[in-house]
């Protein structure tokens, strides 16, 4: 009798496992994904029984959850209406672009419904101290609203000055809103700052809150990775900087001070960034923001001061609720557009096969390709996985520079001295296909000359990888690289 019960339980367990496995495999098949990602998931499910299934349920699909998905649909309709309003102001849209940028702008306009915007004043900051000093001045002058989105907000040091200024601004009647990622800002949410800020009248939305009870109903590693600041509907900041003091942030992990760049924009491009913020805010809170000034009123005010600066910007948001795969399309197209030079800076180099081939093809057709990465990385997984790509890149003639003066956190691509992509997107699967990100596509020889100076300074403080020495590295390192490479489609 005992044996019979044991056999029934055993049979039930085995049947349940295989039924669940088949269901998950069907879900893997139905979801359109790259072949490498598809094979990685199949192997994970088969090689690691149960754990592979659990991993897929946790992070196999870009699932926002029921509540956020419903809010996303409502927010999308609002965004479309706001974009249609902008299209009535034809004076802000660029009709004359450089040859290298024209087709990219057309691609973005077709996929996003809005074209590139001209007449933008741009200031590029290569030091966080200077960024925060400029931001403090703008906060002091703010009259209507201050809105921020950050992946990491770490209390202490220079950041405390920003907190003080925000509280003073809120007390004089400026509407202040913060969207902060639940995981990246865990130290912030565990501190006394949320209570202090809320008491001062500052609204805080904890983005993509981790809830263990709903762990299989929403993808928990989907993160709000944008870095964005909006002040009074005409000033905006974005780039790679989190709200941290680099002299204090993660100084105990042995990677040195974090190096970032940030861009300050004054012009029509900020109106599109505001639409993105309103979308993110509605997803997290369900609250629809009514602007102090409508897009029409704001742009009519700007029309008298709009000047031809040569700075044309295409704003490219990505993540759930935005055109799928758009940043991947833009990256691939940009790389194939290069004819003379490519300079890429990224802290995490785990490219898709398509991106890897595009980079290699550029070098093989005579383009001088530089990739600048940090010598040391805060992610052990990414640090090893990225090395698996070095041999192929070096064989193609790509120059790989390892930055020696800290953790180079900048995400930028400069193409033929004319066109650049700057923002929050790392060259890895997570940034390109999953997270909420923002990228600026900037068509301006004058601006990109400044960017190139910064990138060349990074190269001057880097060590070039010698292809011959790299080919002679120990086999145990190659084995570790290949093991982590196996999981690269999932990183």
C-alpha cells in the first residue's frame, strides 16, 4: 500500500514537472526572441530542472503586471494626443539634417510618430560636480515644476545639497515629483529621506516596487533605468549620471570613482522628455499630470526666442509601452552608417550578435573603431562575459581601450564626428531590450566636437589591449569567459 502511494506521488510529480516544462517551452516558442536567447533559455530549462523554470517565470518575459499594463495603455493614448499637439508647431521640427542622420531620423519618426527637434541649446558636463552646481542654480530659479527620474539616488555628500534645494523649492510652491527605482534606490528608501521629502510636499513614486507575493506575476528585474531632470518645461538634464556623490558612491568595491557625463538642454526637445516623464508617472501612480502650460502655450512662448543653434535632437525612449526594439534598430543602423570613425564608450559590453557583427563589419570596411570600457567593473558577471567578445573584436581590427582612472559609466557612440547617441543605454541585452531607458540622437558637428574631446581624453587615460597578448591568456580564463558568455543573452 505504501509503495503504491509512493508510486502514485512519484508519477504525479514527474507528470507535473513535464507538463510545466512543456507549457514553459511553448511560452518560450511563442514569444519572439533572438535564436541565441531562445537556445539559452531552452538549455537552462533542461540543464537545471525546476530552477530553469523558476528563472524563466522570474525574468523570461517583459511583464509589467496587470495594473501597470492597464495604466500603460491609458498613458499611451495621452502621449499620442500630446505628440499630435506638438506636430502643429512645424517651426520646431528639423527638415535639413546631415546625410548620416537623415535616414535615422526618418526611422525614429516612423516608429515613434515624432521627428527630430531643432533649436536646442546644449551644454555638456564631464564632471558630476559641475552638473550638480548647474542643477542647483536651475532649481533655485524654478517657478512651476521640478521632475526627476533616477535609477540610483544615494544620500550623502553633494546629493544632500540637492535635497535641501528641492525642499526649499517645494516650500515656495514649486511642484516637485521624483520617480525612483525601487531596487537602485533601496538605500534611499531605507533612509529617513522619503519621510523628510514627503513632509516638505515632494511627491515620490517608488518605481517597479519589489513584491515577493507577486514575484511570478511581474518581471522583477525590469527596472526604471532612465536618468532625467525636467525644470519648468523648458530645461532638461539627461545622461549617464545617477543622483550620487562620486566621491562617496561604492568606494568599497575597488573600482574607483564613477565617471559620467550629463547634458543640459534648453529648447523644444524638453517638451518630448516631459511627455516621457508624464507617461512614467502615470504608470506608477495612476495620476494624470496636467501641465502648468500646455505644449502649445509653451512652444508659442519659445517661438520668439528659438534660434538656429545647429543642435538637432531626436529623443528615443525605450522599454515597455514604447516601440519594441527601437533602440536596437537605431544602434544597428548607426553603426552601419559609419564611414570614417566610431568611438564607443560603455561600462557593460555584452552585445547581441547583430551589434557585434555591425561593430566588426565597420572595422573590416576601414572604419577606425574605438571601444572604451572600464578596466574594473562593478558587475563580476558582466566583467567576465564581456571578455568573451574581445577576441572577435580584436581580430576584426577594433581597438579596445581599458580606462584606468575609475569606473567609466558613460554610454555614448560618436559616428564620423557628426552624429552621436548619448543616454542611459548600456551595450547589453538588459538595456537594449528590457529596461526603461532614454537615448538622445544628436546631429551637430559643433556639439560632437566637444564630445570627441572628452572621449579622446578617456582614451589617453586607458590601456590598449594587445591582440597578440590577449590571444595568449591562460585557458582557465577562457573557460570562465565562455561559461559567462553562455548566459550573456540573459544578462
